[in-house]
C-alpha cells in the first residue's frame, strides 16, 4: 500500500471518529438577552438557537432498533438555568396523560412521559432523572449503580425545577427549566456533564415503548453508566443557597360537656422553630434546624405487624433527613434515620466532591426510642433525650472501586449508649461481575432504667435494662453477575 493510500485511510478514519464523537457531544448556544417562557409551547422564536437532539433508538422492546415515532429535544441555557424542550410526535388522541400531583408514580406507570437523565460528575455514580407527562406533571428520582430497581432508584430525592406541557396537533410538547443551583455538580463556571433524553409511550396493544437519544446495552448491569452523551456549558453562574425558614404554629382544642353546651377550650399550645440552609460551595451544604415542624409530612403507608418477628421500618419522608441519606443505606439498616424521632436541634453537613462524599449529622432527640432485638420479637421503649452523631465517608478510588467508612453514636441523657463502626466496599471486576462487602461492629451499654417492662431473657441476658454491656458484629459479602438473561449471585 502506498504512502498516499495510507494517508488517505488515516484521514478518513480521523474524520469518521470526529463525526461519531460529534454526534454525542452537544455545546448549546447560551441565551443572552432573550427569555424562554415555560408555558408548554415550543415557540420557534424562543427556541430558534437551541441545539437539537434526536431520539433515534428504541431500547424496549426493541434492542436499539430505529424509533418508530419521532421525538426531538431542544437544549439551550442562560447564566443561571438550563432549558430543555421536547417535542414528542404522535396522534394527539393517543397521548395518555392526566394532571397529577408531584412525584405521583402513576406519572410513569400510566402516562406517556419524557425524561432527562444527568450524570453531572461523569463517573457513573448517580443519574438525576427528571420526568414529565404531556401536562407537565413532574416526577424526579435519583438512580445509582445497583443490580435491582428496588436498590437503584431513590424516590425521596427532590429537585427544584419547572415544567409545563401541552398537547398539540402533532403530539405533545414539554418544557423544562432547571436552575443550576438545584443540581449537584463540580465547582467551576465551565461544565462537562453526561446526559441523555428518553421517552415512553404505549402502542395500540398497550405495550410500553421506550426510546432514547443513545443506545442501551442490556448486557451491562450498570444502567447509570450508560448516560454518556456529553453536554458542554460555558460561563455559567452558580447561585449559593441561603434559606432562612422560620415558622410559628399553634393549636387550640376543646370539648362539649353536653350537646347544647358551648365548647370548653384548653389553653393555647404555641410552637415555633427555625431552619437554615447554607451552600458553603457548589459541592457542600450545611443545614440546621431548631424544633422542626413535621406536621405537614406525608403520612406513612399502613403496615401490618401481626406475626412479624422484627420491628417495622418506614421510608424517610421528612425533607431535612431524606436529603443525602442514600449514602447511609446499608444492607442491615446500620443507620435508620427515623430513629431520630423528635429533634430539638439538628445539623447536617453534606458534601459531594469529584472523588468523595461526606455526610455528617448531629441531633439532640427529645423523645428517643429504645429498641432491643430478641429472637422472635422486638422490645420497644421510650428513652428520653439523647445525643446522636452520624459520620459517613465514601471514597471513589476509581470508576471500578469505592470504599467507605461509617460511625454512628447515640448517648442517652439518663445513661446508656450505642456506638457502631464499619467499612464497606464496592468493586467492579468486569462489566458483568461485581463484589460488595459490609463489615460492621458495635459496642453498647444499657442504662439503669424502666423504659422496657419485661422479665424475658435472651441467651442468658435479661431484657430489663440494668447496665449490661454487650457488642456484636456483622459481615455481608456478595459476588454477583448480571446480564440481559441471567442474574446470578453468591451472598454470605
């Protein structure tokens, strides 16, 4: 082969590489003076300079086959906000959508939706996923690198963003306004993120169809690692959060001594509290709450405890506690945030850097639960006031290795304590093989108290609280392999 032929082949390969890479790299044009009104209508004037992203691939049930319905995304941004519009082409009579409350999972289960996934650290740790239906009803979740959907998705994650949608003559359109202040990402005014855009609809046989702006490898168990289209943003402005959240509340109740009598009121029971949220930088935030009011928190789903040999646990719904608690999620519940029952004062430092995450929580709990785990049942009492510490550190050694440490402590005002220390690791041996472990140990001392009234004994020890000292340890190891058709694991 001549030198000229080799040179020609090299040039062609180089151009092909640049073209292929360019299809997955998007550098939108920044808005200068114009403003996009979030009204669910993709105005040609407002979106004229936005870059377009085509959703070309059907990923379910098709395996990266050409999409049967056209979907186009539009991206632009301002100093402080990212704007994304999506036009889902369809017969408007076939569009399924209802006006729903925020974070109602029926948005995903029953409606046609569009979604955007962000991996702002480009390391496969997290995907922040924003969904909306044709009327702009919102759902947001956080996804991590896990093997099952139960482990993968964190529905307690919440972001501040705006959406609006409308059904049009050729389908429906949705607009997103995403403040940069609401998304976690590395420090710096110039950003490189990974993202993709998706759509889900139902065909005439009620089969769910999913399409994406990039291909999806079913044999790769790391779903969040497959968000790899590049979004480049330059010269953005990051607004630091400073929120002062006071509240004053009170209640007055009364009873009628007889049918025709007037109400006899008790004395007014006033209440007040304060919340403070401060961004130290883009990666670190400090939250402090004094006598928080949780009266507006969504009620727990009913659970039946008949014939249950273990204590029931409920998902965390209190905003102060559920932000960041994914990092303290362990196999055996080494930390259960709902055990901080009625905090008088609590503070939380949450930091996520490029290579590490830190979670540090302190609380003075006014009505602390005290639980003893037996062989066939649990014993529960009220332990009065206690002081709680939780320190969690996770290190991302590289994309295939993560190591972590945890320490939790609770000291009761009337005596007794519990201390836990542990380490955990996550190792991606290959695309389909991974190894995880958790090693935990604890040291405890009972108080001298009447919190639990029982004469039972467990392995020679009395359940009654009499200053006994005891400890324990836990080891969990799992080796797993996951492909499209086979899921295999060895768990100890």
